[in-house]
C-alpha cells in the first residue's frame, strides 16, 4: 500500500482580471468595429480590453507522503496561497487532478471557519463540526484547545471582539487539536507574537510525529528549515523544484527573485476597506535612482509608497531587515504622528551600518496606535555586492565573518 497521501498532477488555476480603467482607453470606433465583426461572424473572437486571464498556478505536479512536513516557499504572488486553497477545496482548479487521502484542516486566513457573532466556545464546536468531528470528540479535546489558545477569560465573548492575535490562537488550536490527517497552515501565524509562533511550530512537529502531514507556507526560511523536511518552491505559478528542504531553500535564496529594484506589493481584495496599505517598494542609491545591488560602503535607501484611505492618528510605518533565511537583523520605525487621507512616499535611509555580501529580505508594517493594519513579509529584497573601492579595506578584513561588518572599538593597553 502506498504511503502517498497527496497527489497533484498538472494542476492549473486561472482567474480573469478585470481592468476598470481600460474603458477610458477604448475609442468609439473600436466599439463599433467589434459590434460589426460580431454581426458578420458571431464566432469571431473579440478582444476585451477590460479583462485579462491570469494563471495563478500552471502545470504543478508533486506528491506528498504521509507524515511529511512540507514547506511551500516563493515570493508574494508566486501561487502559494492559491495552491493551499485548491488543496483545501476552497477553490476548484481550472485543469489538473488532485487526490487527497485523509481529512484536511486548514488555517489560511485570520478567522477561517469562525462566525463573528458566535462566542469562542461556540466557534470551537462549529469549527469541529465542519471538520467532521462528533460532539464527544470535540469535548474530549476542548480543555486542551482552550489552554493552548490562552483565551480562557474570553471564551464566552463573541469572537468579533477578539484581537487578530486571539483569533489566530484559537483558530490554530482548533485546527491542530482535532486530529486531521492533513494540517494546512498559511503565513497567518505571522499575526501572532513570537512566543506563540514558537508554540505553533512545536505543535506542528508533534502533529507530524504522530504520522499526520503538515503543509506550511511562510516567508521565514529559518522557521521553514526548523519545521519542514521537504520543500516546494513556486515562482510565478510554476513549480521550480520539490525535494529536501535545505536544497529547496538554497535554490530560492540564490534565485534572480533577489535581483530587482522595484517590488509591487500584492494587495488584499478588501484593500479599499482598509485604513491604508503599502503598494510598492523601491531600492535606491543616495541620488534616488533605482539600483539592483548595493555595494558595501555606499549609501542606499528604501522608498515605500503608501496609500491611506482615511485620516490615521498615531500612524507608524516600520521596516524590518532580515537575512535570506528570515533571521531578524534590524528594524526601523517612523515617529508616530497624525496623517491625513492620501498617498505618501516613505524613505528609509541606511546609515553607517555595513552588511556583509549576500541577500536580505524586507518586511513592512503599517500601524495605528501600535496596532498593525497592514503587514507584509518578504515584501522586497536587497542584494549586497562586493566591497566598494570607497571603503577602507582595513575596516573589513573578512566579508564572511558575520552579517554586520562594523568592527567594535578596540583599545590595547600595555600593563
């Protein structure tokens, strides 16, 4: 008997994107011409400038064996979340075949499977029922779920009053404790605090040790490598590689995805209803010119384009710099201030801190009163290249000795 629990064959998923602004570029003569063509030849294909077919996934094939912990990686827009939604049967594929042997529990978005008007207690039973659990099975796990989620005081409060962190804690606890054969977790865990993320990673390891399978999407390569033993690397909807996790991660962090200067940020579907959002990042030199690489010793900056849909009090934007494996190195913030509705450009300038050669990732967060309303992991990348002639080589004896090159002040005293 085969131990393969998930089989994906030539999976493809397409969407039709509508372009609202295309209408103003369509001349009257084009409309009349298309109309005449349709009358003369009803089967003729009329190009509709208002829509475009977009392939989120294209001919993806792989197998997952029982008990494997599979990390799915790739840049924003690579098709990771679409793949999980197809595997969770939330969306149907355009082409291809999927075979899944076992019950699936998914945590793809904050509050997945929760009803906002119901209490935490009621949602545990609702979610368990959706997963096919009996009432007695849910009761058996109930105390363990509540303890793990740390929401005892708010158990009988409607979840619409929960913070995003509380939402995620309870949703993950339900998904992980009700014994699905396959546990699917998107990067939603980034909403939780560091201690809870560590707790979740431990629980997912326990789940896999019991013979169950875990599929995990994250931009944190360190977490991916600690948890997963297999990896899937997607790029623009295509499967680049599938195999041992270290080999997959190494191919990802050395790809050309890390060699560009302008990064468009994929927006949530409800972006117009958000307080605001970041939509573009550009890596520049000190003359505000886009650059693909940064030489050690030369000044560089990060320009972030932001839209505020309404006036925001105590607005702060943060920029995090991480290693290619997702290890946090440095975080910077703007000063909290009140801003009017509108479009803004935020510029973070690097000072005299010197980073060794390699690839680095950027995370962006927008918040009001220290509460995030738009958070994007792996929003952009910076490549640090060879030592510039501008820098005194005596200060940098070995560019491979750590991530920061600035030496400590040294004093030698004769005694």
